[in-house]
C-alpha cells in the first residue's frame, strides 16, 4: 500500500472519530491536603473540544486524496 493511500485512510478515520467523540477528555489529580500521613486529592475532568469543521476537513481531505490517487493510478 502506498504512503498516500495510508495517509488518506488515516485522515478518513480521524475525521470519523472526530465526529463521534467531539472532544478529548482527560483527568488531572491535585493534592488538596498533605499533612504527614494524611493526604487528600481531588480529580478534575477537563475536555479539549474538537470543532466539527476539523473532522469535516479531515474526512474531505482523505476522500479527495483517495479519489486523486485512483485517477492517477
């Protein structure tokens, strides 16, 4: 498989995943209290939103690469 075809398939997959999840969520842990053997922590969930236009551009770019690849082959 050619590198251009792999890139096209990767862009299509990333575009579909971007539409499905619409963001990346991660959890951070912070120490609130640390007094000798006594420790208290809190976890906070944060989300990095992925705009739908990003997924659309990746999807369209991947499809265009596949179509251009087939026309040249």
